[in-house]
């Protein structure tokens, strides 16, 4: 389990990423991030969440290139 501060940092990054209209408009990516945010709020970030993030971000980069928000780029390292 990640530390409380780590979870808060992840949640903040997710919220910033979702505030990007390009991210919010991408249903698959936004769904993964919203599921992850719910998991973080419940106090955990398991390997499936990390896998969901990575798949969603890889998909987004493939479709949209590298025109992404800094917060989304930071999520790639989770």
C-alpha cells in the first residue's frame, strides 16, 4: 500500500489530468483514470490500477501523440 501522502499526490495528478479537456474527452482514458481515483480514495493503488493507468496512457499517446498535459506525463511513472 502506498503512503497516505503518496496516495494524495496520485489523486492530485489524476484530478489535474482529468481537468485537461483532451484527456476528459477520451472516454477510455478518462474511465481508467476515474477508476484509479476511486481506488486511491479507498486507500489503495494495486498492480491492476497501475496496469490500467499504463494501458490507458499508452493508448492515449498512440492516438494523440505527445501533446499531453504534464500531469498525464507524470502518471506514466506510477
